C-alpha cells in the first residue's frame, strides 16, 4: 500500500471514529460540569409593587398576585440524572419551559453565607440547558440559563433565569467561576427574571 493510500485510509478511519463517538456517547458526557451535590427547590419569581397588589413581568403585562413566574427543579452539579427544571410564565400567555438536557453546571461557595442546614459544600448553582418553550399548542426549542443561590436558613434565597429561542451547542461554566448571572444563551430573549430574592419558596443546596 502506498503512502498516499495509507494516509487516505487513516483520515477516513478518523472520520468514522469521530462520527461513532458522537453517535454513541450521550450528549451529557460532552458537556462540562464541576462540583458535587445537588440543588432543589423553586418558588415565585416576580417583582411586585410594594403593596403586593400588582405584579409586573418583563413584557409589562400586569396581573393579580395569584399569577407570576414560578419554577420548580432538582439539578445535579455533576450532570448525573435526574435533572428537572420547570419554569412557568403565568403573566404573558401561560408559557412553559421544560428542561430536556443539562448542558453545563458549576456549583461553588460564594463565601457570603452558609448554605446549612442541611450541610452542603456550595451555595450557588449556575447552569445552562436546552429544552422546550411552549404555550400548550405550540412548542419551540429553547435555551435556559440560571443562577440559583441558597444562603441558608434565615437568609433569602435568590434566583435569576433567562430563556432564549436558540438551543445551546457548547458552553463551559467551569472554566471560570461565575460571580454574576450568565448571559450566554444566544437568540431572541423569551423571558428574563432579574436576579432577586424569591417572593416565596426557597433554593436548597444538598451534599
């Protein structure tokens, strides 16, 4: 076999191997995760008037306090299953985000307060994932990113959520410690919950 033929055969073999890896290896293993433990919780995420009579979402729509942006989740720092995140925007058109794959996560202690109890080695979960954004009749692919903080019993839990209409391909939240909420999802912004204490509910870090 000539050198040229050997080189062509080698390149073809490499291409086949790469394709097989992409087909066989789960997408979650191609993502980036750092930290151990998990975070659970959720609650009501909305800015309201001081008397609580009117709530305003990012589109300017208003509604009684019975409506709002709510979420519920269980997320693992190392990407292991299960990873669930549901976000509901009750103010606009009852839109709903459902997480399908956690792309990246970074769990760390920001040093501002203790996440205990229960004992945990971190108090911030910053992550990004892909899923669907729907109103019940129509559904589109979407990217969500979040910054959840648990500052322990007696301290306010705070959250930030941003959703866009373009799924993420690769994002690494482990390369640098996120000290501010992320803004990396591409495309048109569908929902933004500014970083603020929860109106009700909590974020809870676990070992």
